[in-house]
C-alpha cells in the first residue's frame, strides 16, 4: 500500500515557505504522494442564502498545476497527484499541455485525477457547460491520452477537433495515469471501464462499490487488479483507530491511502506539519 497526504489547501495559507516546508517534510518522512484539490473560483454566498456547496469564496485554493510546478523543484521522489482537476470546466488540450509539461519537470511523478465537479457558478465563470459535463469528460480523457502518446494527432469528436497538431514536449512516459473522483454510479462504471484508478470515499458501501468497479473492469475486458484505489483517511485519529481503518481498507483492496489534516481544528499551518509527523507514526507499519 502506498501512503500519502492531502495538501491542506484551505488551511495552509499563502506563505510559499510554509507550503514548501509541508511538502519537503512529507517527503522526508517517507510519504509517497501528495494530493491537491482543485477549485478555480469560489462563489460568494452574500446573495446565495440557499448555498449548499462545501466551499465558498472564503476558502483558499492553490491552483494545482502551478502548485505542483513549484513543488516539483523542491522534491525528488514525492508523487504529485491532482485529486481532482475539474476537467470539463477546463480546455482539454490546455490541460493535456499543462499535465505534459509538469510531468516533464517532475520527471514522471504526476498522477492526474479528474472529475466533473459540482459548482455551476464556477462553470459559468469559465465559460463551460455545466449540464453536459459527464458526457464530455470521457471524450476529454480519450483526447488527452492521444495527445500524450503521439507527436501529431488528428481527432474528430463530438466536442473536440484537432487537425494535425500535437504537444511538445510530450510526457516522459508518453502517458500519464488518469484517475477518477466521484461516487455516482456513472463514475463507478467509468472508473472500471477506462480509468487507471479511482478515489472513493470511505463510506459504509465502499466494499460494494469496489466490487462494482471490478465488475465493470471485467466487462470491459480489463484486469480489475490494475485499477488503483485511493481512500482518504483522517490524520488525527488515535494510532489504534488509524491502524484498524487502514487494515480494513487494505483488505477491501485499497492500493493507496492519503492522510487528511484539514477540518480538524488545527490552529495554524505549522500545526498541519506537526500533524503529519504524528500521522507518520500511526501508519509506519504500512509504508
């Protein structure tokens, strides 16, 4: 099992030295990857009294490609994971370009998690259609993979046209792992059919959902064991409770876990760094 951390986007602050310290400490402690969430814009709730989203304009989000470009120069081994990029609100070829360039700069350490998101306000501001995002994302993934694999691409899709053009530079592996986030039935089916991995939540139905992903993989002629499963776990639990949780997830088939320090009532960014040191002791047996 690979053990990583979630970058505490909303609580780490904007001091680049603290951000660097979090990542370099994570690597020095032996964590294998760092996951960053994505939001380009946060909605103001001043005139939205019925707002239901978990994040607003008051929550800080560092842009993952920019963040990871910075951290790529400061780390040597840490896998850099977007968890997730909200793909349909972004231009496909541009995301493919950003991902390819980042993969070059970090020497093949990028894992690209993508999803469709929930924030219609953000889609509106970025000029993309919120209502067809689930249908578009599959074509986006297909196009990105083709752009990473070949120097010149010709593509005719429902939403995309590429006429004899290509990315330069290409990623070192001519491929970047694409993982999916989300728990909807469509996402579970899509993860089994075409993704390299999946980010589920640790819910009472997790065992059933993992079985469904594997069934969809077999139906698509794929090896279910080749699909990674990463689950996020609270970093502030006791040693015994953490070990019990991780053992259960491992038995269910999780290949990765990532510790989360956000929303734990920590008073400042340094407290997050202290918390990952304690979490390292809790999960040392799995690393």
